[in-house]
C-alpha cells in the first residue's frame, strides 16, 4: 500500500506540475525530486560568437550552418547534398539548400512539406521520402536532384498515438526494411498497447509490422555499426528517482530482446514502483552496453564514416567508426547535465569509452543550445541540430573556423522585437481571445508555476518576454508539443490559440 500511495502521489504531483510548466526555473519537490528546466527556446548565437562559445577538440571548427528553423529536430542528407530537417512543432519538413559557394553556410532554406502530424524521423530510398509522424508512417515521391516532392503523402503504416513520448524515429536498415522506434506513454507504467516502448520493423510498403525489441522506455534514435551491422539505440531512463539515477543507456538491440522498462533501470536494478514480483523479467532483461549520465537525454546517434573521396573536412582516422551522440540535456536534476555532443569509441576488447566532443551549450546553468541529432554530411563534416535555438551547426576538421562576422542569417519564422504578433487581430477578436485565454490560464493553474511569489523550498520565475520571440502560430504549436517535462495541455487548437494570444498580450 505504501508503494502504491507513493506512486499515486508522484504521478499526481508530476501531472499537476507539468501541466502548469512552460518555462519554469527551479522547483524543489518532495522525495528529493527536482525540476530544473532550461525553458522552451532561446535566441541563436551570433555567428561570430559560435566559435568562442562552443568548444570542439583542437583541429576542429564549429560554425552555424543554418538557423531560424524553429524546433529543428532530425536530419537527413539527400543524394543531392541538401539537408532535410524535421520541425515537429511547425508540422513541417524543411529543406536546407546545400552550400555551393564554400563558405560553410547553407545557401538558403524552404519548406518542403507542411501540414504533417508532428513529423520527426526521416528516411529515403528509391525515390520515396519516408516520414515518421506521431501516429503514422507516410511516404511521398521525392527527387533529390531538384529537391522537390510530387503528389501527396501516402499513409502506409499506423502507429500508436498519445502520451508523453510522442516522437517517432524511422530509418531504413541494412535489410532494406523500415525500422521505427516508439517511446512509452508515460514515465513509468504498464503499457496497454504492446507497440509502445519498442523498436518495430516493417516492410518498405508499411506492411508486416513486427515488434523487434521491447522494454525501451524512450529509444529516440538508433543506428547500425559499420562493418558489423550491430544495432545500437539510445534510451532515456525514467524520471523522478533523484539526481543521479537512473542512467540513460546505449543498448545493443537484438531481435526479441527485452531491455527492462518498466521493471528495471540501468544494469537490471529493480524499479521501486514496478520491480516487485518481476524478478524473472528483470533477470532475463538485457543490460545496457554503456551507461550515460543520469537524465542527460541522449537522443540522436550516428556512426562516423568518411564519405567517398576523403573530402578535406573529413575527420581523422581516430574517429572513424566512432559513434557521436547528441545529449539534449536534463530537466530534472538540481544541477543541469548533458547539453553536449559526446563521442563513443568502441574498443577491440568490447569496452566503450565516452568523451565530450562539442560542449559550451550550457555554462553555469545557463543554456545556449540543446543538441538533438547528428548527421555526417557529404563533405565529411558533422552536422548538429539544436531545437532550442532553431540552429544547425557544422563541425569540420581542418577547415575555416567560422563564417564571416555579421554573415546574413537564414530567414526564419521567429518573431522579432520589432514585430507585433497580435497586430493582425482586430480589437474585438483580440479582446475575446485574450479573455478566453485568461480563463484557460486560470482553469489549468498555470499561475502556480509562472508567478513571482516565493514559496519556501521552491523558486518560481515568470514567463520571459514572449512577444519578441513567438508568433501566435509558433506559440500555439509549442503548446501542442511542449518541451519536457510538460505534456500537451488538454486543449484543442482553438483553445491553444486563445491561450497563446493571452500569453503574448500579457508577457510582453
């Protein structure tokens, strides 16, 4: 009864807090639990500041390749050298044009696909672009030479919808099949739908879906090791068990493998809420092959292979075959962790070592970026998405350190301080939307987080100036797919829009 009471209290407490959380600072909670969230977004670093702020190993350089892609998530290079970027909150896939003038920056960007349902993972094969939406796999004809699509997206596989972990990641494996990862609906629970917390495999036409591996709480990305075709996945451990437990995981995925969640965490350590009476399942589960730090939120993973022709920006041999992992960063540690790219070296004895590779995205608790995905470009450089600033970074070896100071920024959808996002509303519509939004704000107890009131043991902060950072549409989209740990508020799009109007009108 004590365990059930504790679980119910934690679940209720977490739900009440995260519903109100949009850009909270630090909150100290019972059981030693902490919310220390970075906020939902930040301004891109000026081009001249990037090589000073962000740190890469000697001999490497880092610069902004593109920016203004709100909620830039997963990356896919096309055969034509363009870069596709998923933007789930914007319901878009953006095409970032290849660099033809050699300045290390993209030549432009445009929306390739719009009005998708939280698109995340991207894959391409034989003239088809595959997109993992939150509830389906769709495909559309794509021409890499012209960077254009033809026809409308075709829905080929249904995926489970809802819950906290809404992202779906898709890759085409060495077997030429579609592989899709799907996180759990919750922090820790028994899933009703067996497809949740799994990696599944489908035929290329979307048929024949099968669960390949299970017990993966939130395997946001996965990749095959060159030479061995061994499959490895990043998996995020559960929350609300303190600062330093459980670790995030690198798991070697085998067919039929069970990886412990929700009965065990880390190296088969029984979960305090769901481990009882599941000793057999825990003993049979597969332990991680490498443990990351707790709550670092390991997301995108790619193995480095230099492209054919050994381009000038290719990494030295010491990095060939190594895996680069983007750590999005913690939200529930008293001291933030992650917010970096690490490199994993696979040793001949089977051990795996980890070292920082790109850092400086978080300094003294201040966040300047949140790495999401990593991809090797046709030029041999490593490209990194950052959904906090909407930027794509290029990390090269032995090339120029940065684009010229003051280089023009790529066009983006972010509002500027000189733009009034409410200017398009007539006074009556503005008043009605603002009044309804205020009612939603109160009904959902948002003020319990976003207030200047001081409560012993807790520190709250007001929302930052939103009007210079968001439009109505972009803030509505953020409320549809808010940053962790906040789940989507129980609102429809009209309600989210009215709440966005209220926020923009109130927090100027």
